[in-house]
């Protein structure tokens, strides 16, 4: 059974996907280890040909006497042999210095013609080559030309490896230049990238984190940032990517009415045939329009509203970029900082803060779904974070985030909802763990029950914890 989405086919066609090559050869991609092995094998062959080229005899066998004709049975092979003999005789009689190329798809017939030429035409040299999708028999008047053709073919094979690497080159550039990698609710994306382009997934979380941070040392998850940062979570932004990006754009636009906007952005014109993304009008204060209405109307939506192209690869990439820009812009404004004070480089110039400096509790924290802990710390020990989780149960169903946050004030906590009367309360550090415990003990008549993670696990083992089981976080 072959199933495919028409929308996926349209997207691939718009972006120049070669369906003929896909059907004939499949979609190729290779990991670094395979790439290195292929390059080494080709390089050894190149070195061998160059060595033969340097040591080949200076005297050519121009006067060598032809041998006995090759005995070929009547039939198609005989017809090919007679055609090759005729073309070779005419080519040798001419003054042409170009090689003779004879299309010949059959591997057996090419092998047979090599034997025929070696026996009947000893003054020339033959070699099989590919011209596009066609295989040809090439004949040269000097051995040096054969080596040149072999080197040309091997260099083409080396260039083909670059094509096989494909989109992995983008991630390799991010690694080489140590750039910030941003995603939204992106844990499965990280697993897919590592498994597809680099290696099989390891057997332990610790190995995965080590392998990932060696290649991508700094990353941000816009969903985790929106839910946990002390300057962003009180805004209660939507959890979906489009909802978050649009919300943060609207919030930044409202802020820009009170103080000058600190950044603008420009959307590149799409490639021929690619969809044109239409952004809602809350992006207008920041968007530098580069096209006139006669050229397509720019990138703002008409009055009817913007198209929702969520889960289309290019659109989601654009929204993720915009979401993190607006998040960083909001944080910078709240802290009276300028964009010039921030760098996405790992080692910026003196006096400039890195993203890790600005967001020490958000960098490399990736949101997890329906599990505890509700995030994975790619650059730290998640085991120690479990001691910072408290299960808060039995509070009134009318309580919202604000009421729970007030209970633990002035300690800043993150929340991971289970249902309308229970959630996980997550502290930033060990000191706040002590403060939460102290606040709970000081409450005269708490309207809820608070369990440490160890207490929750003990209760789960003793009595079962169906009502406590996390799995419905928002």
C-alpha cells in the first residue's frame, strides 16, 4: 500500500524535488561515518590513478601490431562489434584529437569491446564512463587521457557525496559555527535529527545528552521558555507555535506604543513556486516590507486574515524564529537592555552577554509531554531536578495559575498541570525547595496536600496512584 498526502507532494514539487530520482534511486542521505568511509575510498582510488599517471611509460605503443580478431558469434554482439570497428577505423583515419565516445548500455558488450580494442587496436586505450544516465565506451589515443577521464569520474563521485549529505550540511554548519539552535516543543525533533543524520539513538538518556551537546551546545525551546520564564509565564501565552508567535507579536506591538521598538525583521522573497506566507497585522510594526503591492502585496495578510499553514516546514521555521525574537525582545525591554547587549555567539566580545547569560535557567531545557519531569536538561543532571518537584493536589477546581503562584510567593515556581485539582510545582534551585517546604508547614489550614517527589513515588508504590498519575499537562 502506498499512501501519500497531496499537500506533501505539492510542497516537494514547489521546492524542486526530483520524483524520478526518488522512484529510481530513493532519497539518499548519509551519516558522517559513512561519508568519511566513502570519501576515503574514493580518495585512495584518486591517489592510485595519480600515481599511475606519474609513473606511466613515456613511450606509447603507437606501432604495436594488431592481434588476432576477437571471435564473436553472429547476433547482436557481432553487430555491435562491427559498428565499433567501423567507428574506430574512421576515427583513427581522421586528424581529430578528441576522444571517441560510443553509447553502449550493456555491461557485457562494453567488456567485450574492451577486449576487442586491446587485441585489434593496441595503439589506443579504452575506458567506460557515464554521461548523465547513459553509459558510454570512451576511446583515447594516449594513456594519459584515460587517467584524466578516470580522475574526472572520481572527482564527480566525490561531488556526489556532497549531494548525498543533503540537509545535514545545514546542521553541520550550525555545529561548526556554534550557533544557537531554537525549536518549539522540539524533543522529538532532536531525536529525529540525531538518528537520521548522525547515529543510532543511544541506550541511555545520559549518552544522548552528551552526543547532542557535543554537536549543538546551546539550544532553546520556545514552549518551555514561554511556560517557565519569570517575565513570560505571567503573560499566559498560548502553547501552540502559531498562537505563541502571534501572541508575542501582539504583546510586543503593544509595548512598542509605550517605548520604541528595539528590532525589526525582514522576510526573504520566496523561491519560485514556494508558498507566500501572510502574517497577521500585529507583525506590521516590525516587518520591513521589501515588495510593492504590484509585486504581490508584501507579507502582511489582507483584511480577511492570515493563512494558517501550521506544520508546513518553512512556515513553522519562520514562526519559531519570530516567537523567540519576540520573547527575547520582551525580556530585554523588561531588563532595560538593548539588542546590541546580547549575542547568540558562544564567545562574544567583551561587554556583551550571551543567551546563556541572559537565560541561565532556560538554555538547553527542552519541554517533554505527558511525563515527569516535564523537561529534559540537555546540559545537566535531570536526576537532581526531581528533588525540586512537588505534587500539589486537592486544591479548589476554580483555582488558576495565579492563585497557585500566590500561595508560594515570593518563591517563583513553574507549574505542570495534571488536572483541574492537581499539578506539579517545580522550583528553580535547592534553596527554593526549602522555602516551599517551610511555606507549606506555616500554612494554618491548607486547602491542598503537598508531596515531595519521593513521597509521591512511595505512595504510588504502596497504594497505586491512579488519581496522581501525570499525563494531562497543558
